[in-house]
């Protein structure tokens, strides 16, 4: 996860503006795929942290911990934060990122531009977003994707610190 986030952050610092050689709908799908991978890696990290801390898995009742690819990572993070005794705005941001991911991958309903603008503002903590025209795919910049990657790194760092301390106490 760290390597993927670093790649997206560096790309956001070096690439300026949309790549004209790539069609907007393909660029949007690529953004969706990047967000899918970040979410998948965060899900794996959460699972491993829960195991390392000796907490009960949040999977099926039979104890199996093979989770499906599409997960509600925000819900899982909220449960861990509740266990840790604090609550953050991370789940709100993860839900906004999830809606953007679904839209970018074509899995969700295309919402009016105002919804997407609001979700982008929450997901990127205010990074620039160009909504595009109603007949064209929205453009999510590499800088916005980098802001989301930085957010995932901060969650990973927070989980690592907490669960390392929990494992040391055990």
C-alpha cells in the first residue's frame, strides 16, 4: 500500500493537468482502479492489524477471514476506531471516496455534478476538481488522486502505531 500511495503522490507532484493522449472515460476508469486498489490494500491492512492485536475478526461467524473483494472499509475502520476509543472524520472521507470509486468504475449511479463536487471536496480535503460538462466524463486530476493517497497513508500510519502499541502490551 505504501509503495502504491507513494507512486500516486509523486505522480500528482510531477504530472500537471490531464494527459491529452488518454480519453477522459479511460482516465476516469484508471482513477477508479487506483481507488479500488487503495481500498483493497487498506482492507488487508485492517485485517492484519485486527489479527495482530488479537481482536475478533469482523468476518463471518465461522471465523473465516477471507473477505470479499468489495468491502465496506469505512464501516470496518469505524469499528476499529470505536475499539480504540476515538472517532475521526476518516469514515466520512472513506465513504465519499467509495462513491467516487463506484462512479469512476461505472458501478454506481451517476449523481448530479453537485454531489460529485461535494464528494471530491470531502475525499481530497479541498483539492481542485474539474466537474466537466454533463456530456463528458468528469476529470479527476492526479493531484486530487495524490491527496487521496496521502489520506490512505495517514490511516495506515495511524493503524500501524496503534496496533504496534497494542501488540507490545499483549
